[in-house]
């Protein structure tokens, strides 16, 4: 029996004014700033015209713009791969958050944003999206929280820079996501 492989090339969107000012950004929808546009253009060079079986992005503007600039193609938008809904924390700096909220953001797994959503809910929608991807190579332009969630299951918890490209091979039935 032939193995069916789904390779996901995940990218965090380029920099926005929120990123530049160190603000938490969940479902707020700022556009890329000039640096973010430049990062997406550098990503285009790094991709080198590679062909993908699917080009997907979150439905938030910063991800859509990054995908367009990096590929020259209009991505398929999917709200399931948008950032964690940070609720009341959206637009705050980390150091403005209460200590228990800071600890929750750092721990991440059991975190639920006040007035927003839980990481468990984020995981359910992201995994729903991934489960529907057909075999092949897919570019997925998403957000830091989504990538953090998936990388924790693959190669550990680490920050992801704007426009950083990470390749993951999706698991076969019952397996774990792993870096390619």
C-alpha cells in the first residue's frame, strides 16, 4: 500500500504595527507594516517559485497579505487557522497582563484568554483544518499561536519569527505531527 503524505509548509505572517510595538494580537486585524511587506517579499525569494498543491491562509488580513506577496497567488482563506482569540488581552503588552495570565500564556497548554478562547479550542479548529488537507505539499500562512501549538507536538516549544517557514509532515492515522 502506498503511503499518502501531506507536507505542510507553515509560515507566520509578516510584521504588523502590533508586532513592532510588542502588542498581543489575536483576532485584531492590522495590516502588514512596511517591514512585514519586505519580509513577505524575502519569503517569496526563499520559496523560489516552488509549486504547492494548495496555498492557504488565515482569514485575517496580515496572513492573506503575506500569502499574496510571497506567492503572487490569492490564497484559500480559512478561519480555522486564525490566531488564538485573545479576547480582553488583544492589544495589550505582555508586561501589562496579570501574573496569572502571564503564567498561562507561557505554559500555553491549559490557557484560556479572558473573554477569548482556550488553547484547547484553538487546537480543535486547527486540527480540523489539517485533517481535511489532501495529500501533497501545502503552504499555510498562519499565526504564531497556531505554529506554537503545532510545534509543541513536533519539536518543542519555541518562538516563531515573522515570515519564518517551518515544514511539518502530518502524521499518518494515530501518529504525531513531526518536523520534516
